[in-house]
C-alpha cells in the first residue's frame, strides 16, 4: 500500500503530538515530520518527500499565508491543507488563491480531517460548510474601513512595508524592493506587530484594514 506522506506544521506541540498520534493510526498515512513555523517547513521539504502539508495559519517567524506562498513557488505540486481556528472569509479565499487546496477548522471531527486529507491528496478541494458560509459572507458584506482615533502612529517607511506585506511580498522581497537589509525589514515588521498588537502578518493586514491604515 502506498502511504500518503504528511508534514504537520503548528506552533503548539501538544496539538502536533495529538495529530501525529491520531493520523498514524490510519494505515495509508505516514507522518514524516512536524514543524513549528514556516521556516522549518521549507527546510523539511528540502530534505524529505512530502505529499500533503497540513499547515496552521498563525505561527511565529513565518505564518501560514507567507508559508503557502513560498512553498507553492518552491514545490508547486505539493498539496496544502490549512488547519486553523481562523474562519475569516477573506483570508480563506486568499489562501485558496495562493494555492492551498483545503481549509479546515480545528473543531472539525477526526473523521472529517482524515477524509479531507485523502480528498486533498486526490486533488479535490476540501472545505466544510462553516468555511464555505464564511467565504460567501465575506463577498456579500464588504466593509468600508475608517481611520480610528486610537490608531498608533505609523511612519512612512513602516507604511511602505505594510503595503508590500499586504501585496504578499515576502520579507526578503520587500528588502530587495526597498534596497535595505533583511534585518531592517524584520525590525519594521516587528515594530508594526507591536504597534497594532498582532502576532503575525495575517493579523497585521487584517488589523490595518480594520483601522483604515490600508
């Protein structure tokens, strides 16, 4: 029997342990490795053969959105499923546009996740009813952001970085585009995270749009 080789990525070890134990009970599944951020994902993919990447959205250093974009450039044939608690319709749509074939919520049943991995491996799009409803809702209810009074001061350079992040450029691509070092961009991004009280690029863009900065 040919086994589906799976890479799990999430920044919570207890979840990784639980998923590994659960999925390893399936005779056609093989968990080849686990990762806690996008950088580890890319390193593992360069070293091991993987069929399906099950990826969390909110991770440190490199979140699921940026990881999906980079991974699909480097490994275009890899199947990516997003497994997260985030049910924001616009984010779901964007991740599917970036190349993810499935988007599942962490409250999905064990049977649904197992079936979803098999379907994704066969090239079928995987969405549950909650996710589909959120996508439809995001299309029907466009929001017009207004600049809030308590919005922190964003410098001109930080806004340039923020704009490029929203346009899906990676940190290295932003550094090249602005002719500065990668460390400088990482510092600007970290400052933006602090100012807008977010933990990753997905949250940053979402908060900036809500506050009318973008």
